[in-house]
C-alpha cells in the first residue's frame, strides 16, 4: 500500500497558506449535488469522472474523524478500515467522496456494498473526488482542478484513495463506462467552485442506471450449451396483461446461468405469457420467478436498454406479477410501487412517467422546496379520483427528513415532509403527490416568509382577462420599484410572486398584500374582486392574498397539477404574458424541455427581497393610501 508522501503534504500546506483563504467553520457540511443531463459530451473546459456506485460521504480527517452521509447520518462505525485511515492522516480536512465495494474486475458494486454493511464481508474503500477544507481553510472558492490537484498529493492508495478523472474526453469515458457495465459518468467544469448543499449545472450526471423488479417470462440458451441460459426474457404488468420488456444477458455467473436454467426449464411452456411477444426466438416459461435488474433507459416502445441481472427476488405479496421501479439516486434506493398505474388516464401517463418527470425537473424545483414544510396533494388513484392533502407524515424511510410544527386548529404537532433532495422528491412522487405545496418560509426562519404571492383566481372570465389583470398588477409593482416573477397556476389563473428574503413577519407581509390587493382592485373594479364570498365574485378575477398567512401554501413552481392533460405550474418571462401563451402549452410532456432551455425563471424569489419601508414610502407618493 502506497501512503501519502509527507513532503507532498507539507508542500500542499505551504501552497494553500499563501492563498490566505477564509475560514471554513461557518460553511455548510452538505455535499454539492449534480444535475442530470441526457447525453455525454466532450469539452476542454470540463473534467470527467466515473460515477461510483456507492454511498456519498463527507469525510473529516484527523482526531475528530467521522463519515457523514449526504443527509448528515453518521456512518463512522460502518467503515472501520476507512475510519482508521482517516484518523491517522497528518492533516485536518473535509473530503467529499463515495464509499464503495468493488468486484473482482474492480467495478463498484452497490449490492456488494449493501452486503458489506449488513455483515462486514468484503473491503470498503473511499474514493475522494473533492476537498472542502484543509487545515481550517475554506477551499470551496478555488477552482475544482486545483482542489483535485491537492487531493492527489494528499492521499495514498489505501482505504482512502484519490478519484481520478480525464480532461475533455467525456464521450470516450462514457463509452468505456458502458462497455464495462458501469453506472455512468460525472461531468464537472474544471473551474467550478464547490457550492455546499446546492444542485448545480456545473456538475452533470450522465445516464445513471435505474433498477427494476420484473417477472421472468422466458429465456434463451447460452451458445454451445444446452444446460445454461444465455439471457432472460422479462415482463411487467400492464393492467391485467404482461408487457414484454426485452432480454437481459449479463450479470450472472456461469454457476448462476446453470442454476437459472434448472429452475426455468421445469416451468417451460409453448405459448408466450406476454400480450406483445417479440419475433425473436424465446423459450417461454410460466411467470413464477421474479428478478432485479438495472438498466439505463426504456425505449419508446417500452423495452429496456443495457440491462444487467442482479439476482432473484421474492414473489410480490399480492400474488401477481407486479413490477416495481427502483430509482437509485444520491445513494438511496427509492421504490416506485405499481409504476404502471395510470395517474393521467387521458394522455396515458403512468406513475413511472410522473416519477420520471420529477426526476428530470429536480434541479429546478428543489431549490423552491428545500427546508420548507410540504403539504402534499396526493392522488394515489389518479387524477380522475378524489385527491387529499397530506401534512402529517407519521411513517417514512430513514433517508426522509421531517419538520414538526404545532397546529392550533388540529390541537397537536404535525410532522411535515421536507423535500431536501432528489430521493425525497421521488418518495413524494411514489405517494401520488403530484402537487407540492411548500410553506413560504424555511425551517430556520419559520415565522418569516421568503415571498408573497398575488393569486389571480378567475371565475367565469377569459384568459385574456387574466392577462389584463396580470399586466395591471405588474404596472403597479413597477411603480413601487418591485421586481416580480410570474407563473401560470397550471389551470386558468396566474401567480405573481414578490421576494421578501425572510425579513418580515407573516403579519407584516399580509398587511402589505392587503394594500397591493386594494390598489389593483381600484384599477380594475369591474374585472376583479376582493371579497371571499364566491357568489360575489362571479365573472370576475378574485385577487387572493390569503394564502400568504402562516401555514397557508400555493403550489410550487414546476409542480404538476391534477388536470386531465397533466398541466404544470410554469414560470414565465413577463414578455410572455400575452394571450398567445396559454397554460395548456405547458404539460408533463412539454414543460421539461422549456425549463432546460430557459433555466429557473422563479429563482429571483429566493433572492434578497424588497425593502418594505422603501416600498411603503413610494406607495404613499404614488397612491392615495387614505382610501386603501
């Protein structure tokens, strides 16, 4: 085993000391997160790393050594070899890496890691690809390529190792990853800073594998063998029928290939059990055995690509061939039960489609959900069945975080879901929570909202009328010097957002919104209404501000809505607020491409916020507040 060169460690200390870097202790101990992209690419401005199939860890070296998961869970006791080496290091640092177990070919094996954590079999390693601090100095602001150069000199090849990369050649590395059945690659800008706890487009994941539990419906023989399988034919349920998924021909050893043949040949049958059999020759079997596979994607006709076998699984408890979609994200396995369940029957979007939507748009929606109590509007039976709001989360997996708020109306504490990452977002999607309603405030400043919303709620008026109300509202805000954001509600209304930056109480925020509501109403008295009585706002647009009270919520930007065509609450640029741009333009199928092109148009809502004192002064100058 090669240990770190003491002279190299001292050299790193001298070089970093010259930079006079700020102190690290005030920084967040949360890992930087990668966004997702569909295709590999090459660029001289990017570094490319193999994506390790393990648990993401932040590692502290020296006397206070510890290993923390990305959710802050202490894993120190689980990895004694890694911990021993971290304690023995001659420097104090915070490292970012992946805890893994490798197979005989040197590939990281998530299943082997789980077996290691259960019984200690095998040898766990920590591959380090970033460094947040060194000897108390904050390294997050220096370029990634410089941070990695320091890591390479600080580490040996023991239990804690440097995770290498290649420069520029992302497509080449991705091809190698595919050829060796690896999970994928990570692309990182060479000059990127480290932003703790944030998901960034400076780091990109390329086509991570997904996992699926499916029923075996047939097999082919291994070439030149009559007693071993060459591939497995798989299916999943589609209503009352079995839908053919394709074949998987890798992942089993010679012994497993023979054992599977012995099991399957005894239940062989002449007719295919699937509703859509392929033309290729398959030895069909009665669907009695289930297995777990990983794959990179499903084709447009529902076939798996790059499938790898991971072992047999127990029969589903319902006694039918129920497939489960297991999405591996950020070191967690998130199971999507009944992925074939239709959530939007009209366009035919299933539960797996909803999960895929939220996974794709996670970089956009997560900043607006993180650290906020979430009310989930759940539709487990699909949008054609009644939904319900779910606030109190009693039972949940270990990786899920909650935040307790006392409810005076319920007379008890409520444990709200916190959607902190992609895993918890997909957990909510599996619950049928197609609509996500975050509090306006975060857990660290729960009584001070980050924003207020003017909800333009139409009743019996046209979309053109809504455009008129939105335009007038913006004119008023411009006169007050307020920069605002706008989004479709997902149905027929619009939401106009004003950032507050957690500077004011809910009472102060609502007081300001009452003034704004009245000013807009005075300008459009024949089109808008400010009374709550529905009978008195027929054929008008209700200027709803009451959702800005503490504990009240409005649907998050980028969230799905329970409409027939899977509409999405979509941020707009103000120059798009015109009759030609309609809410129906933005759906589960069309919105993600727009988000990736436009970026997060709702991001200003997370900014510094308005100066309410200055706004009130302008209001007094511009409007007759005595009548407001």
